[in-house]
C-alpha cells in the first residue's frame, strides 16, 4: 500500500511540475553593504554578488524564485582606515508579484553561511571569522523587471535579522545590503 501511495504521489508531483513554467538562469551585480546596529558610524563597502536563480511560475501574477548566491559584503570605518570583508553563500527564497508586464515586487527570507571574514587595517589582513556567527538570517525586499528575451534587472535590500557578532550578547550588529543585479534566464 505504501508503494502505491508513493507512486501516486510521484505521478501527481510530476504532472504538477510539468504544468508549471520553470526558468533557470544566472545573475550577478554590485553590493553596497554595511553593518547596522551597535556597529557605530560605518561607511558602506562596495563589493559584488553572483549566482544561479530559478523562477517557478505559480500563477499569472505570482512566482517563487529560489536562488543560490555568493555575496561579498562587509563595511568600512573611515575614521580608523579599516575595512571588514565578509563572504557568504546565501539561499534567498523570494516570492514575486507582477504588478505590470515584466515588473515585479519581491519579498522573502534568506539564510547565509559565512565563508570567510577578514579585517584589513594598515595594509594587513587578519582572519576574524572565529569572532562572527556562521549563519546569517535576513529579509529581502525589492523590485525587478524581466524582459521577454530573458534579460532581467533587480534592485533589492537585505535587512539582517540575526546578530553577526558571536562574541557578545550585548553587542548587536546586523548586515544591511543594497544589491543591484543583472540576470539572464536561459529557458
């Protein structure tokens, strides 16, 4: 009986996914990143992001867009001539609502894994990954425009909701990142 239910589930799943339009693509762009909270008065760090995207049409107006992104972030402290460089692997799970032909508003959570963290001061870099949390959670909000030829553009802001600092419970620091992206859907 369990095998029959499994086969019926697989047939249903296959028919459901066949009916949906699924597009695969790539995206990349520029990050304007900083740290918010108790970090003080920091300047933004300009870096980049790159990754793969999938858009799954739910209806004419709604889509689900999971992504896998490498994102270089951090912040600058001009007062002390110091730069924090962090690199994450993020999994954003975006819900898109098309408000007009090709124009969408987007929102969704993301989880990130810290790959590396360095502090650059006076021309020397120091590995500070052990002082930061390995996981980062955030919420994304943005707007996008998709052309019929597969080219698409997005402007997104990521609000960090988890504390980046792993050393102190009294010191709250969160990522804040503006992303400007260009992408292309292959099919």
